[in-house]
């Protein structure tokens, strides 16, 4: 066990918020013992003062506590003064934030008018954009140039009592960082740590940090590593959580909850933004549902975990054996309905969903679903069994009675309000005792509201899947929520967690003032035409800031290049530039077909 893993798992056996320092953003207090703060971002053109003010009001009245605006140039940064004055004149005191990419002068201008400035260490004051293969001397020289520019912004923010967010993004790391660390969570963290070091030199502490990615595994690893690195350096700056380019609709909600909730379960996070390709005020209700789960959360009895037997900064699937098509290298199934004593089970055979009504008819050996005590009483006459285990079975050590048995599948089940830490403890005990049984994660929800169920289930299951824990998913709920909907939600959670890909993976940014085409409409049209392409990753980006860099590992990209103009990408290579928006969807389909990735919907089973 490495020292960093021991340090990280100090609070791994129970929910325990990491004590960040409190900072001020205008009149708003963030971090420390304050509740999770909610925020969103305007999608209006930066110079359209009236539209930005109106949209800001909608965000604020929905519950937003910070509102962010893009400011690509000094002219647009200067217009933040007008937006701020109009909002203040209407009685709104909500802190405003400028989003800066590439332009240090715009950041300096914005600092005069808004309460916080966000900079991206991947593109703030990086001089030579084409330079590769940095020597140590060149690396340090570039860092010194950045320090001059960032220190200038720090001094401006100090004079106006402004805060700064240093926001690393997985897809927009600088070539200098990429040369040294690669396109990795470590690269994201070290880029931010360079800026933190400069802030510390200049005695500036009103700092917030973020580590965003559209891949929630990368995102979770990066925030965890950042928390470790800050502890190592004696720092505790607050964290802004968000999954970038989460998408829209149910997929966007599940993906955001999965990434943000996994970190909140670790006790990390002080403010959050749910990034949806929808109107920004629609993000706030989802953020509220997430935050409600953690604000004033009661202290729970923890589980003793002296060491963590896996690396929380890397993904590695827990090794399990294959039993009846579950576990091993089999894809994780969705369990379709209740199991009853003495029902039968159909082997997975690659199916997405295992339906209850077929088990009894097609699998000829009785496979009871039993508690541990029931299983121990009947195991001599059983060939296979699903064995339900609770936390009590683990804390008592009774689960060790299973040692030596072969054809069993475990089902983790808990009726408590929160299950993540209990299930994590149970997995750790299995790993420590070399018990490689496949595990179905089971959870029953009382909520009759689909949106709450989406979010709670995404948090509970994804918090384990991101660490490679779990071989299947089983959601139960109120009979008012149909089994078909539960299955769809379960498949969405598996997809968001990258455990099982069952449909096209759309990576779409939430839009902002840099977007010069109707990204919401484009996303809906692209989804309608390509949602049958299982496993394909299609990125739909508003502008050159979010694409191609932030498309990360997308197979194809649809990226705004100007007013009504689109660039198309294969991977990170631009294939066609400045296509008229009305022609771009058909050209995208042609590109997918030309590369052999197209299937007709009627050809798919």
C-alpha cells in the first residue's frame, strides 16, 4: 500500500466532508461549513446585455447562487460592467463570474466588474501553442512567463477583492503539461498545482479549483488526486464539481449525478454545476436534488478500513469469476424484476437485461435467491444460488462461511438511507480474503419521482462502478415507475460509468456565449439520426474552446467554427471546415459511413 493511498482512505469507510477553507466571492461564503453552492452559466451572446440579464434572473430565481459568463475578448469582458450594473439595479446581489480562455487581458478587465474570474491553466498565457518536446529549461521558462501573467491577475483580484477559479479540463491541457504528464489526471492536477504555487507566492487564498472531464472515471481520479496533493502541501482550497459536456435529457442528468455524487460521497466538493445542453436554468433543479442529499447529512457509523486494497487514482476492475454468465469478462447485466424463492435463472449470454419471466422457463436448474443463513442451511442440495449479503454479514465475519463454495452470485443489499460506504467496505473485505464471487449491486428506492430516482441511483451505483466494483445492477422502486423505465435508468448508469456501452455516447457541451449556432437543436437532430450506433462516441461542441481538445476520446466531432459554420472531426483530426450548419448533419453521417462505423437502424437486432 502506497503512502498516498493510505492518506486518501482516511475517510473511505464513512461519509465525512473534507474540511476546506472558507473563501469569499462577493457577499457569498463558499467552502468551510457552508452548504454546497449551486451555479450555472449564461448561454447568451456576451454583448447582448439584455438577454444576459434576463437569463441570469431565471438562473437566480431557480436557485442559482453564482452566474458565469464567457468573456473571450476585452470588449466582452468590459460589457460585464453593464450586465452587473443592471442586475444590481434590479436588486440582485448574486456574485458574477467571468469565464476566461486564452486571453489574460480579458481576465484583467473582467476582474474590475465581477466577483470571480475563472481561468483554464491549459490555455491561460501559454505562449507557443505549437511547441512540443520541452526541455527542462524550456519548461521552466514557459512557467516563469505564466507566473508573470497570473501574478498580474492575482494582484488585480486582490485590489478588487475578487476570487479566482483555476479550472483544469481533461481535454484542454497545454502541450507543455502533455509532454511531461500525458493526457492524464496527474497532468490536470499538476497544471492546477503550478497556479496554486504562484497564488501562494503572492499570498492569495481566495481560490477555487476544478478538474473537469466528460469521462467520469478521469474526473473522479483527478479530484481525488488533487485532494491528496493539496493535503500533501498543507492546502485545503474549496472544490468546484462538474462533469463537462454531460449532454442533455436523462443521459446528462445521470452522468452529472454519477460524477458529482461519487466525489460528494468521498466528502469532496463545495460548489457544483450540472452542465446540460439545455437552458441553464434547467440545471439548477438537478443540482438542488444532488445537494439536498449532502447538506446537513447526518453522521453515520463508519467502517474500519485500515488500508485500501486498490488504487483510487486508477481504474482497475475487481477480478471476479464467471458464474452463469455474470462476473469475469461478461458484460454487466441489468436485473429486470424481483427474484422469488425457487425461481430459475437464464444465463446472461450477452443480454443487456435479464428478464424474470424467462428465467423460470429456460433455465432448468432451480436457483434460489437466499439470505446467507438460508443458503448455509440448503447449500448441500443446491447447484447454484444467489446469496444476499448485508453489512451485518460482513461486520460479524459470517460471510467467511462462503469460502470454498463455487457456484454462487452475491447480491449486496441495504435498506439504509445511504449504501455506498457499506458496499465499498463489503467489496474490500472480499478483496482482502480473495473471495472472487461476482456481485450484483441491489438497491430499492421509495421515491415515486423518476428524477430523484435517476439521480440517487446514479450516485449510489456509479460511486462503486468508477472503482471497478460490481458485476451487475438491480434497481427496484415504487410500482408507479415501470420496470421498463427502471431498466432504461440502469442502462444509463452503466453507460455513464463506462461499465457497459449499450447506445451511442453523446458528449455535448452546455452552450455559452461563445456558441454561434443552435447547439440544443443540433444535439437533438444528431441524437435522432445516430442514437442507434451502439458504442460510438459523438461530440457536439459549441466552439473551438470546447473542441477539438475537450472532445477527449470522441470518435467524431461536430464543432462550431463561426456563425452558422461547423467543423467536422474524426478523432482529433479536422476533416471538413466551415460547413454550412444546414448541411453539417448529413456531412457528419457521410463521414461516419465513409469510416465504416455506420449501421442502418433496421440492421440492428
